[in-house]
């Protein structure tokens, strides 16, 4: 019996994975990876058997129960198995279900954190998510839910909101915030393919977000809040 390590691949760029994550990838026997993990990151583990277990909205994907079963299967047969997840494994990554399956099989587990996309987006746009006198609370949320549950219509009550997988839900999110009394002029930043060469940043207002986002083919993160106002140029 070996060990399974859940590793955060970071937001996309290969050089944003942690040193520990890269070191363990180079030692892995098997790597089960998400669809959004880049080929550059997979090049860090040329020795490993690589298995795609990606889950993409609206596209054919591997069922979570099958991923759990594969982790247990390989964990019982190899010294080091890596479950490679985009961003950080402990945020919107179904880690709880995978950890439970591995613990039930008495397989040793370790988690290596990764840079979650919200922090990479803040860095890419040079826009802190908090700001003295303006924003001291941040909420990460997603409208996605388990297949048997309806999408949430309740949004967090925080100064800065960060919506993961927010491209398709842009109109709904804006409508809910406007109905709550948020200002139509509230700053919004939408970032597509964060940290990758084809990264695209859109700056708009909440009123403009209500019209939806167009021409987005990659994963989109949406940040909303007064802290995202562009800084005035120096005098």
C-alpha cells in the first residue's frame, strides 16, 4: 500500500505550482489530473502514468464516484499516487469526497496546497481584494452545486465577491446583486484563462455584467467590489 497526495496545480501557469508539488510530481508513479491542468505542468512528471479525470461543465466528464474508485485502486498498488487539481485542492475541488474514500480504504493521504485562482487574478490585475477603509471581507463562491440540487440564489454578504466558474452565471449574479441594492456602478473584473498566455481581462460595471459576458471559451473568474476600482494615476 502506498500514499496518495492531493496537489494543487495552481491557476494554470506551470511556474506557479509550489516547489513541494513539483518535487512530488517528479516522483509519482501515477497522476490523475483535471482537464484544466496544462501540458507544461504534466511535463513535470514524464515518468508517471497519466490519467485524465477532468470534470468540465457541459462536457463529458468522469463521474466523481469513478475518480474515488480509481484513487483507491491505484493507491493500493503503487508507492506514490498524485491527484493533481487545478488551483487549490481544498477549494471547490471535491476534495472531501476523495479524502473520505481514501480514508475508508486506510490509504495514507497528504495535501499540498496550491495558489487558488482568486489570488492569481488579483495579482494579474494588480487589484488587491481588500483595501483599508473600503473592503475588509472577501467571499469565494460558485453557483454550481451537486446535480440533484438547484443552483444557489443566495449570495454572500461581503465587501468583495469572487465567483468561480462565473462566466455562464454572470447575468444571474448581477441581477441578484442589483436586486439586493448594490450600485450599478460597482466595479467588476472578469478574468479568463488566468495566468496563461491567452489570459483576457475585462473591466466593467455591475450594470454591464447584467448584460452577460461574451466570447468566453476558457474558465472565467469574476471579481466584484469597490476595492476593484482602478487607482488614480499619480500626480
